[in-house]
């Protein structure tokens, strides 16, 4: 169950990050509310995951999934560039997290 909680936490981490972009400095009410809700729910699921998983594994995996998801959605939804440097950086993140488990 801990891995499911960690995955849910990561999904809310991505939602949190993407909502910040759409909140436009907290000037738009609905995306701003989503920022706060996604952050709270994401942290809640992360704490549930950490009941069973070591912090040295759970936290880096959470941040890595959040990073990967945010990069992917940034490219797909926001038209951000997917450069060779960005691809290499994402690959290094994946390799680093794989080494933890």
C-alpha cells in the first residue's frame, strides 16, 4: 500500500506544480486553490507512504516522479522545449532514483 500512496503523492506533486503555473502568481482563484489543495493532499499521501518506506527512498522517488511528470506536462501542455540537455538531465534523475531502490 505504501507504493500506491507514494504514487498518489507524486501525482498530486505534479498537479501542484502545474497549478502554480496556471495560478499566475496566485492571481487566478481556482488554480490558486488547486495549488493549496494539491500540496496538502500530496504531502498527506507522502506521509502515509513514509510509514512503511524509508525516507531515503520515498522522498527522492517522490521528487523524481514529480520532476519527470512536470517536465513531460510542460512539454506536452505548455509547449516547453525538450532539449538534449533536458533529456539527459531527466535520464540522470531516473538513473539516480533507480540506484536507491
